[in-house]
């Protein structure tokens, strides 16, 4: 039709590889590629591949203690950075996320959280009143969870070098008898979900954009370590646990399916989504399975212990909405499928990059 | 919002499917026009559970997909300018132009903002008098009223730093182009419910009469689609060719006259190029001369930008309904939502992206593709390549 700027050849669509895109932080496929291609290879002197997990188990050698040797044990260790915008949203704030997020990362490894560290990166000009509010939220969340903040750091950067406040928390815990891991998942496992999906992501998005939805959507941010402890006591054969944060349930289940080399079959009718959340997702053209959560977990449990696991989760307020949503299967390894309401089967892909609302 | 559950009820869906099986005695090909309907169709797998012989053809109704590559390159040229705040609906950001996309431009320093309404873009213009705010006004009749309203609002505020890059398209001319093609296989249409909510459906009545096709105004939930298909098959089986409204909870026969008035005030009907299809006469909306001051194409002198499609991409055939994504050699290999070669892989409403998201990787689960549903319109890109 016309000459192109590159002459006779047809230009291949450009794909950005030299700069970081916002989508690289979405928790989806772009994030995974960044970790795999750029970050992990540079850190390979440690445990290869280990940093792709949200928390690590560290074996602690036996140590002399006042002359008599003390036996070794194992610790679980995790770190997380929090950069949410807006920092305050219905149901919580960045302070709640920083405490609960790291506690949940420890809990998903079967860890009992012992203590957290907290670092602030604060932008010049932030109202001290906001710092007070965020810090009060951190204090409240830590007290509620029963996990103290024991060390920390504060840095201030020039105006424009950060957006208000960023928080970084690290946590340590001790592992229990059960060591959940994605690689342990087996065909036949029941897939259990502790509560409705997509509340956090939609709460933050509606606070950011001020859509004026009739029903307020609250973030689900909550510490899950107590519920997880009860779950593991009731169902000690539990194979894996995951909190589906950025990238949503779809991305978390795809990671598990890929790691374990199994397939996952879900039942769409069983997937809990609160009605205002579903309506908001519909309006924006977002898949609730791609939207972030901060207070739910998914558990792969052998079928024989599934009802005990569900009962244990439901006995806790944070797990009162626990349901079975599907099962692990030997078919289609690495793939997650969902049986639709109409009764056909569709593959559930992980989130790719940034979540983009569609036009109409 | 409780109504949503009622239109997704599995029991009612099974009943509708049973009724379809009962009444369908012949094979029928039905096109759903709107990308939103394609998305529901593929996500729910509705086309896979229909009675054998009832074939859904996915129409050209994804506004992102039909926006020509030239127009995307124009958007990119404008967005790259330092004085510009470029605003768009979210799913345009990932659409590749010839060289780059809006997300990548943003990573390289351009100011690109997702807005949920063009009135937000007008607010941005009012708040940033030293910047030029441009809104990418694409879409069908559905988005035209809000986009027109933004121009009226900017005029009312006396803003000289707001403009719109217009690529509006209209549904009825596209339906006529499909039906007028000698190879057309479409025997009935599900008309796009939200377009009809704005425009009404009187303009479909002459199409149904001229081309002897049933046209059913249809919604977007699974049961809406099944109901639309049921209406269409009933008409086909009984030889009727009427316009029926199966989306009465949202659509009135005359649509929304207030919205139509706003559109008519700001826009006029013009010829428009459709990506993959070519120029369809009188198929788009452009700014009236009285509002030419708000035309970003003139303000930034980008009319001369030209572009060429990727050679492997068969987006044109897919959007004409003559081939399926799984027929494309690049589909799910070279071309994925992460690195799309063509527009239907970008928007969640695009047929290729809908197929990919639903995990359709081979044609085995699908009904046979027709040879060709629509001829390329003379002057289109594909016909000359």
C-alpha cells in the first residue's frame, strides 16, 4: 500500500527488551521472565532457582551453647517490598500489607512467624501525619498477628525520587513438621481456596480511580498464619500452600502446575467472587482470576484430608469462606483449566503483563 | 448487581441448549458482531456446546482490532512528543505499531495515561494548561457519545490544549459490507447490544429486509448469547428475516436520542479504513468542521504517517470471519498476547486473544473453517499485498 520507513522490508513489531515496563512488576509472565532471564542467573552462586519462591527454608547447623551443643533446626525466611498506590484504600493501607504480606509468605512455607524487620523509604515532603497513620497501621497489624517488628531502617529520598512511602519487610519463622512445596503436589489432590478472590485488587483500583461504585469493596488483607497452622494440624498431608497475590489465582495455580508437572482442573461455579467485585471486574473487563489478593490462600490437599482441611480453615474468621474449587490431575501437565458455567472446558492462562481495562 | 447471576445460571443455559437442539434441523452460520460477545462466547465455550451444524462466525466488532496500523503509528508519533499527555482506554496501550507501542514509549519517558472516560482527559487538560492532552477516541457507536461529550466540554471550558485522535467506526456499514460480499456465509447476525442501546435498531431493519437475514439484538452474558442464538435459529428455521430485540432490558427501538444528538453535534459520517478489511464508505465518524480545532491529526500534522502490516499476520481474514486464529502459522508461536503481531491478539475482545486466553491451540476442537466469508474490499491492504 505504501512505503515503510524501513524501505522494502516489512518491519517486525517492536518488542521492548531494553527497558523495564510497568508490566514487569505485575506478578505475571513478564515478572517471571525478568526473574528467570536477568535476576536469577546473576545470583546463581546461591541455591539455583530458589529465589523464585516467596520464602526460603534455611537449615541452621547445631551450635554450641554455653559449652553444651544445641541441636540445629530450620528457619523460614522471606522479604517483600510494598509500593501500592494509593497507599490507603478501603479495608487497609500499605502498613497492613507490609505486615500481613510477609507473614503470609512465611506461613505458605509452613512457617510459624517469629519476627519482622521493617524499612521505610520516604519521599521528601510527605506529611508526618501520614507517616503516623501508616506506622500506627503497621503496629496494629503486628499486634493483631502476634508477630513483633524487631528491627528496621528509615531512609528519606528527594522529592520525586519515590512516591510517598515504600515499605520493605523481612520475616523469619520456624518451620513445623509439614513442609509444603509445589513440587509435592500430586494428581488427585483437592484444590482448596480459603475465601473469595479479587477483593484486594479491585479495592485498590476503585480507590485509585474513584469509579463511584455503589457498594464499597474492601481489601481482604489479613494474616493467615493461624489459619494455616490449624489447617496443617488438621491435614498434615497437605502438599502445598500459596497466597495468590499479584497475578491473582490464575498465575499462582499456573506456577504450581508448572512446578509440580501436574494439571489443575477448576470448576467455575465453585469459584467464590463477591458480587460487587464480580460486577467491578465485568465493568472493567478484568478476569477476577488475574486480580490480586492479600488475605487468601490456596491449598493442595490429598482428597482424604480435604474435608478436615476445609473444616479447619472455616473455623477461623479469615477462612470462613473456604471452599473446594477443583483438583489436581495427571492430564495436561503444566496447564490449568476451568469447567465453565455452560459446561465446556477452557484453559486458564496466567496474567501476562500489566492489567489493562478494556474499552467497552 | 444481582442480575448478573441470573444470566449465568448453568441450569437455564442447559435448558436453552436443549431447546436449540430441539429446533435446529439444518446447519446455520451466525455471526456475533461485537468483540465483547466473542469474548463471552469463547471464555464460556458456548460455540463448542452448540448443536452440531450451528456455526458461530466471529465478527469485526473489536474496536481495538479494527483501528488501522497507520492510526496507531499516528498515536505513537503524537505520544512521543514531550509536550503531550497521551490518554487512552487501557487496551490500546499494548497494541503494537510498526516500531513500538504506548507501554514501551511510556517506559522511555513519554507521558501516557490510562483513562476510564474521556472526561478524565478533559480534566487533565484543564489541570495542565502547559501540556497538550490528547485522547485516542476509538470505538463503535458505544463510545462515541462520551467522546463527543468530551469535545463539547473542552469547548465549553475554552481549552486550547485538548484534542482527540479519532478513529470511530460504525456497525451497520460493516454488516452491509459483509453481506454484500459474493462469498458471504453469514445467515444471521447477533447485533451488538450496547451499540443498539445508543443507536436503537431501526437502522438494521432495512438491512434485514434487503439482505434477507435475521438480526437479533443481543446482550453479553452467556444466557443473553444463547437467547440471541435461539431467536436467530427460530427465525432461520421458519424462514423469517426480522430484526428482533433479545436485549430489551437495555435496548429500546429508538436507542438513546440524547446520546445520538451529542454524537451528531460533534461528529459526521465519513469513510473509514478498517484494519484488515480496508476502506468502507460511510463507515466511520469524523469531527465536524466546527470542531476541527480539537482534531489531533491536524494539530500535530500526522496525517501523512503510513505503515505496513506484518507479513505473517492474517488478521484481515480473521476479522472478516473467513479464517480462524488457529489457521494462522504465527498464532501461539510468533504471535502471543505478550508479543502480538496483529491487533486481534492484543485486545481481550480480539478473536485471537480470546482464543489464546481460552487455550485453543489447535483447530481440532473447532468446526471446519469456511473458505472465505467476505471478499477484501478493493483498496484494502491485503488485496494489494
